[in-house]
C-alpha cells in the first residue's frame, strides 16, 4: 500500500472535492455568489491552518525572501486564479465544457516537461492523458446543450494553465517546504487578492445566521449558514488540499493532475447514489475510460522509474 501512497492521497482529494460540491451549491442557493464563496473558503483555510501551526509548529511558518515570490504567485495564480477563471467561464458556458477544458491541464504539464524541462515523456503517458480526457468528454456529456463563448473558452483555457502552473510549482515546492505552512501562505495570498477585489466590509454577513435548506440531501431539513460553511471549509477545502499537497510529494504533477480527473466521475457517482440522479450508459463508459487513462499514466510513470 505504501507504494501507492501518492495515488491514494490524490484520489482522496478528488473524493472530498466531489462530495462537497453539493454543499457549495446549497450555500450559493442561499444567496452567496460563487466568487464570494471562494473568498470564504480561501480565508477560512488560511485562518484555520495558520491558527493550527501557531499552536503546534510555529517554526514551520518561517519564510525567506527568496521563497516569497513563488508563494505569492502560487496563491494568486494557483488558488485565486483557478477559482476566478473557472467561475467566469461557467457564467458564459455550461459547466461540462468548462470542466473538460480545465482538465486539459495534464496536457500543458506534459508539454512543459517535454519542451521546457527537456525531459522524456513516455508515449504511454500521452495515450493515458488522451484516454482520460476522452472519458471526461463522455462523463460530462459535453455535447448536451453545446454552447461555446469566445471569452468563456479563453477563461477556461487560462484556468487550465493556472491549474497546470499550480501542480508544477507544488511539485517542486513541497520538496523544500512543510506542506501545511505552504498552504497557509498560498491561501493567505489568495485571500488577500480576493479581499482587494471584493472588500471584506461589503461581505453579506447574514449568510452566517441564515437557515439554508438541505432539500437536495434531506427534504424538509435546514442548517445554519455558519455550520454548513464550516463543513465546506474543513472537508471541501482543507482536507482535499492537504491530500493533494502530500500526494504530490510522492508522485509527479503529471500523474497527479490526471488522477484529479476522477473528481467529475466521483461526483456523478455520488449524485447517482445520494441524489438519485440517473447515469447514462455513455457516462458509465466514460468513467471506466477515465480509469483506463489513469492506469496507462501510472504504467508510464512506473516504467520511467525502472
């Protein structure tokens, strides 16, 4: 099992992101915009992990001047940028199209490794990425209500590049920096960026005391806003980002980014089990195809280390 620690951690990250997606929808339905929700999540992660490290390991928070530019860019591009461009894209195009474009990130990572780092990328890795992406086409049924928008497509591709950048920088940064302190800084700079865009004093604080309906999960039940937000921050942000951070310590960014494609597959499975949403035969085939693609990239990685 220890041999596959990285893979298990990244799969766990995808699982938590997928399972808590419905919680984000409930908060947005309560009157919070997606960008405001991103602000809540980034600020919440920053404050929670900062407090934890101040109590348990203050030494880990020490940072040099040489490290700061990288941490600032990871926060602005890899956290705030990914979220901002994703939400902008989904306001102009269907989520399915945005997701497929966003998950072209493994392609950009492989291209960067091959042509900028001048490292060999095994043919099986290219086949694995292409197979997983093809499966994602089927899972999201991208052809349903196909609607392309110039600015939306551009934003989605920038989103994919931001995601690729984060994976690549994460891969190198976790080798020299404590994972939790890394998250404190990148989420801190992301939260600061969002606070400049949307000043905290304009925040609709009533969401914290509002009663939010759990209709999709438990008809007739309600939950107080701050409780749902707390669950989302803990299980929908802190847990999955910790998993992905420590996962990338064990496996390369190229492999981790392909495994992350499981998120829409898992989300579809949870919607089928919990929300009784039907899965089409093509979506089931697509999920299996994503798994085949991940298997191929894993084989390529293992052969590269022989």
